[in-house]
């Protein structure tokens, strides 16, 4: 992380970007102040891009500010690893940390309020990952509502499950229940910027209702992913500088989950296709049959393609080693309106995990020779 940050700082310097440390507040549509220690400096601007990001949400749970109760940001600053963990929240960040801690040999309990971990993720992938977590001795408690936390050398988390009060204990409790936009106390009202609850309202150009002010990233309430924020940054910068008229397209956004194996998906899942009344067919391949995954010792997972019966790609779900790298191929096919045949007709190098994608395409066509015949 330090190397990445210093690298970015070097790039900023090389490109002539002036960095002013401090807390910025908007005074009006063309003025802002920066406070550092007791000093306040004012700046005027022609164009402004808001990119204040988000911070971990802290729900109003009694005892949440107690000893050894941390957020997903706090845990990154720890110099010693606690002996056991209770994680509140079974979303992406919570499950990523559960995978990490359990891989390091620490007992982990995950408490999730919804009926399943990773809400919104393809059900087949969740089932497979749940099996992996079970093998790693991660205890997952779904449909549970946390009612209180008692901090201390041992943290006790109280929760309700099926009408009964239960407890879970660990040396550390990680609160991972989403993130909140950092839009408070930065003077948005001074410029008359339109808000939707805590989020800044933007158009397809990443422009706010104030013509010379743009916003990007988590504060916009769009898809809260770093690569979406980066894409918004390119659009906002191009439009603010008058380079060319750029428009954001959120139709094809890959999502990545850094578990082990990794999970990645883009476009429609089966559940979403059903909800939208879209007729679809599936091609899939069990990664257990992939040679490279076997070599890596991580041959568990699946590659699944969702397409119209005629073969136009609608979405893809991967759970396998390097899934987060492989999803870009499928995002490109989806973006260009491509087909399953475009995938099956592309030679995939051997031995690579990416062959699983080609195998799934062959399965869609009924031509997968590296899997057992399907029962009729």
C-alpha cells in the first residue's frame, strides 16, 4: 500500500498536480477553504470535482464504541492479529476478511442479518463459497439481528435468531455493514448542490446541478466500486476541462470479490434474468476439471455464462483462481454485444484457468468434451 501511495504521489508531482493537505469546505460556487491545524487558506476555482469518498458505516448498536470493536478500515492499521474474530456483516468486505483471517488460522464467526451471505450474488456461487468457508471453519450465522456488543479483552456480540437471544465471542469484533458517503460538513449547501439523502446527485456527465461542479465515486450513490469511481473521474475530468463530451455508461460493470477462490461477475445473473422476465440459457463448467487450477491446488469453482437462447451474452459468473482477472474478457464481450460463439471461437491458451470460460461456452453449445455428458 505504501509503495502504491508513494507511486501515485510521484505521478502527481511529475504531472504538475499540486496537493494541498487539509480539510476542504465549499464557501460558494467558486470558492473553497482549506483548514490545516489552525491555519485557513482560501482558493477560487473555475471547475471543482468532488471526490471525498466514503467511510465505514457505524450502525446505532449499543456498545459499538467499546474496546476491541473496529471497522473494516481500522483493521488495516493493526500491528498484531487478534486470536479470534466476530464479523458483523456478511457482505463483500466482511466475507473477504473472513476468508483472510481463517486462512491465517484464526477462528471466525460471521453474523449476517439477511437469509444468505453476499446478498445479490449468484446463488450458485454463494453455495460453493459457503462450502469453502465451512471447510475453513468459518461459522456463518444468517437471519441474525445484532442487538448489542460488549467490548473488552473478549468481545461479546448479542444477537437474535429465530426469536431467541444468542451470543458470539471473539478477541476482536469487526463491524462491516456497508459504507456511508463523506458529504457532511463540506459546505455542499453553500453552493446549492442537490442531494439525495447523503449522496450528491449527478447527471451522465458526472456534473451536479451546479454547472461548474462535478462529483465522482462513493458520494454519488452509484455503484460503490473503485473502478467505477476511476471511470467517473475520467469522465468528469474530460468534461470539466472541455477535452470532449464524455458520458458514463453503467451498463457493464464487473464486480470482484477477493475470497479464495476469487469471485467475479458481470451483467445479469439467473435471478436477475428471471426477475426481468428474460428468457435465457446457461453454459457452465466445473473448474475441478481445469488443468491449471489443479496445478495451483485450487480446483474448486465454476464458470457460468448466461445468454439468450440464440447465444447473445447476458452475463457471466466466475468462481476460480484469477477470476478477477478473467472477468475483463467477458465484460468486453458483453460491452460489444457479443455472443457465446465469440467466446467459444476464440482460442484460449493452455494451460490457463481462462480455458474454463471457453469450456462454459462449449457447454452452452452442447459441445463441451472436457466434462461428463449431461443426463437427458
